[in-house]
C-alpha cells in the first residue's frame, strides 16, 4: 500500500464482508422474532414470512462472504 493513497483495498473488502455477515444475522434474528410471534411491537406477519427471512439471513450470513471472497480472490 502506498502512503499517498491512504486506502487499503483489503481493509475495505474486510469491512464489506463484516457488513454482509451483520445483515445476515439481523435478517435471521428478525425471522426468528416473527416466527415466535411474541414481540408486540412487530406488525403481525405470517409465520411463512419469518421462515423466509430466517432462510435468507442464514444464506446471507454463511454463503455471502464466501462468494464475495471467491470473487475478490487474486489470480496468479
């Protein structure tokens, strides 16, 4: 890294990976809250919506960072 640029592309990519993981965890958590139906401040949504959010969150949490890392991997 050059000191004149001040930006490290690896640091930016790491931040993006962590944000993808965080968004996946939040989606999964929202899905669990909807499925439980015990949270009064959430609008009453069908249980199927909770399962859809849970599934999307798990895929986002586990597969998203792997796919991004594979795409960003430098080639020899």
